[in-house]
């Protein structure tokens, strides 16, 4: 199983001939390769897996996915499964 996390593209640039970008994951910003989605634009939402944008999605889909991930975190907190 793999985990891909939705984020918003906030900057696009090129590094060594590859389309790259800064992606915002709710305040946490990371660099990602955008080569697999060449039509990506600043403001688009994308799904990132191990540093690669693998697909675009709507803002609504991104928000729904983020809400589900937050529910998982909350559930783990309720069960006492989080590490401190």
C-alpha cells in the first residue's frame, strides 16, 4: 500500500531540465517533481507520492482527502496510538 498526500502548488520552476514545484500541505511546504503532470499550474491541487506529483485533483477532492487524513489522526489520538 502507498500513501499519497494532496497539496497545492504554490510555485513552479525548473531544475536540471525537470519541471519542479513547491507544494503546500496545509502549511508544510515541500519540493516535488511535476514532470508527470506537465500541464500543472500554480494554484492546482495535486497528489504527491515520494516527492512526485502523480495526478491533479480538484480543490474539493483535496479538501475531502485532507479531512479524511485528519480523521485518522484524531482516531489514533483517541485510541492513544500516537507517539509522543
